[in-house]
C-alpha cells in the first residue's frame, strides 16, 4: 500500500521540542504540497501546516511561531520541528498530500505526548 511514513514522536515535557520526519517514495512526494496533520483523542484530524514543492509554508494559528516545516526534495522527506510544546499538542501526527483529492491512504502516524 502506498503511504507516507511518519517517525520521531515520543514523550516530552511541556516547553520541550521534538522533530518529526515524514518519508515517501518520489512519486508520492515530488511536486506536491505536503501537509502535516494531527488527531487528538476524540477530535477530528486537523491540518497543522504544509509546505509547497518550492518551500513556501503555512501554519495553523495554534502552532504558528512554534512549529516549522522543512522539506528535502532530494531525499523525499518533510520534517516538522516542534518547539515550546504544550499539552494540547498531544496527538497522533500524520503527513499526506495537502490537496484533499490527491491524498493517499493514511499511514500509522507517530504519537506525540506532551506531559510532565
């Protein structure tokens, strides 16, 4: 099954940092805007931010100034650097193409837990 693969999650204290990575085959990745999403328990999946093929980024208001998305087109990876983490950032984080009609099956995601 064709999917993106997320990694890098873990348990971190409030105020801490984590870096997530998203990997995919070239055909999934090349030329597409890629988004990072998250789903907290009992809530709908939401868009955290995205990055175009050229490197332009956009972020949800709740993470702006704390999260940074970067992209390595040579290695088909998109990273999510998360700083100043808050308990409300606790969720399973996923990546996928940004455009709804171009999305592929969701991967397993990576769990991020922010707790003292």
